[in-house]
């Protein structure tokens, strides 16, 4: 019985650490990500759930930020922005068949 109690404590500690890391990651949303989230909701009625294919490319001193935003309803939008004071360019991703 004592052996199982030790394992239970170990699992609880691991779970607590994982939960704390997730909370820190969730709170550490980048400014550009918050701006993208607001723009997607305002312009496309899209609740952002995931960002994929994120790339930041340096081109002559300007950083091009681009990727794909996934919405809660299944839609997806490619986004890009070179000027941090401008809105993101959003392009709807249509379903493709090969």
C-alpha cells in the first residue's frame, strides 16, 4: 500500500507541473497573436483555436510573419503581415482535393 501511495504522489506532482506549464504558456500569448485573434473574430467571425505553419522571415530588415489560422468551426485562413502596425492579410483556405 505504501508503494502505491508514493506513485500516486509522483503522478500528482507531474500533473501539477504540467498544468502549471500549460497555464504559463496560455498566458504568454504574443502581441501579434492577440491582434490576429481579434482581427479574425471581427472580420471573419472566426474563433482562433490553432496556428500552424508559422514562419517569421527577415527580408531586408523587415520581418514577414505568416502562417495558417484554424477556426473552431473548421475553417482556416492563411495570414501574413510585414508591418507590425498594419492588419494581417487574410486568405481563406479552401478544401483541396488531389
